[in-house]
């Protein structure tokens, strides 16, 4: 069987470590694995298929012989180093925001627009985590009833802010005196309506990502999206309250039926048993969980959903590895 030499850029981070775990779990045909990070991480090792592999410092020459480079070290690192990986002949699957909105670079959620994978010119972008889970849940509904407008409020895990975000939550819970602050306010026992930086229009960049990335992934500029992105002291995944207005009339049973058969979706909606999606259940799973499915009686063709997924897996690592899987299958 053909195997592929794979580099993971940001291999010591939350997403990079998860990528290595997911490559192993899904038995991706990896020949050599090259974990890359900063000089600070040289001397560390990662475990892959029972072996300990030394982390190397990322340089322009890190990609010789690499066929697939999974990038997860932030946008500035991707902008600087992805072109070197492409020049060395690698397919780059980039988890940062660097290339998502660049014309000609596919932005892919395999359940939604896998065919875009074959239009790449060396780089494929992995969407933002909160966008991915919303798109997986909404695409099958959009295909049937055409979405006119979405109002989404997110409840995002601290893992979405990387290792430093997790560290701040635990340090505050443990009442440690000194720790590096990732968020501008305490996150333990608190809620912050602020993810990424504020833009001039009063929205955050995370909220902009949900609007523009969804339109690009769906290939539909007409969908109206109104997001509010919120950081909460959860760790297992992101949750989203999603209010949708469709153009066409739907029956609620048809929505349940459609979501039951949707790729990557699991319906968790048994109110008598208090069953609905939660981060503690979504944690370490690859699916997007949908529940609290109910008609919005305040508007025509309105629907409410509660959507939860593990942002480090389907929102990042798993989605990237799925893209690589589709690419190698058709290569
Ligand atoms: N967390 C999520 O849910 C999520 C979801 C989707 C996308 N993303 C994106 O994924 C990326 C990483 O997120 P994360 O949560 O894994 O962050 P993280 O835990 O802070 O990890 C960052 C990683 O990047 C490496 N790195 C930083 N600067 C570098 C440089 N100049 N050269 C080489 N390596 C460098 C770090 O290496 P050292 O350990 O050596 O410092 C570390 O391995 C970000 O672009 C983020 O926006 C994250």
C-alpha cells in the first residue's frame, strides 16, 4: 500500500497533538511522520504508532520529501512556511485563518464540499471550528429548504484558544497566584462575549469567520448570518444555539429524518430522558451532535437547533485528516 510522508506543523499544540492522534486512530497510511514546532520544543517527543518521534524546529527546509503537511501553528506561521512546503511538493492542509478566504484556495468540510479538494493548487484550507460544525448540521437542511437567514450564538470551549486558554481556566479554578493570561478577563465562572479581535463594525473576527466562511463553503452568497461568539469555561467542545429561517415550508419530522441521515451528524434529542448534545458527551468524538430541534413559532419557516462538537477533532484535526483521506483515495 502506498504510504505518505507527513509533516505536522505545530505538533506540540492542542490541535497538532490531536492531528497526530487522529492520524493514528484512523490508520492514515503514514510513512514517515515529521513533527515540527518552535526551537523551544526541540528535545520533546511525540508518540505515534507506539514510537517516540523527536520534534524538530520548523525551518524553510523542513519539507524535503514531505507529501502532506498539516499546518496548525497560527496564521503568520502558515503564511511564511506553507509556500515552502508547496515548493517542496507537499499538499498543505492549513488549519489557520491564513488562506481561508483567498480566492482559488478551497475551504473544505468534506461532508459539504469534498469536490473542492480536487481544485487545489497546493493548499487546502480547513475552516474555523465553529463554522465547521454549523455547516455540517445546516447543509442537509439548506439543500432541502434553502436557508434565508441564520442567527447563531456560540458557547465556545477554552480549548479553542489553544493550550494557554486551557491553562488559564485550570489556573483560575486552582486559584494559582501567577499564570499567563490568554483571555482579557477571568474565564473560570465567567462568560466572555469576545473571541479573537474586534473589527471596526463591532463584530469580532471569529464572528466574521462564521459569516464569510459559511458562504464560501456553501457556495452561496445569499445566506444571511448574524453571529455572536462567546467563550465559556467548557473544555469538551463548542456549543451553538442556531436559529434558522428557510425559504420553503418544512415539517419537523422531515427535519429529524434529514438530520438522522446526514453524514457526520448524530441526533441527540430525547427530552423525556434529558438527552441533548453537551460538550462532555461530544468530547473525543468526531461527529456533530444536534438536538433541541424545534420549530421557531415566532417566524415563518423558522427552526431552532442546538449543535455541539469537539472543536479539536471535527473542528480541526479530524476535518484536516478527512480532507487528506479524500485526496489520497482519489490520487
Ligand atoms: N484550538 C482549536 O480548537 C482550533 C480549531 C481550529 C483551528 N485552530 C487553529 O490551529 C492553530 C493552532 O491552535 P492550537 O489550539 O493548537 O494552539 P496551541 O495549543 O497554542 O499550539 C500552537 C502550536 O504552534 C506552534 N508554533 C507557534 N509558533 C510557531 C512558530 N513560529 N514556528 C513553529 N511552530 C510554532 C507551537 O509550538 P511550541 O509548542 O514549540 O511553542 C505549538 O505546537 C491556530 O492557528 C488556531 O487558530 C485551532
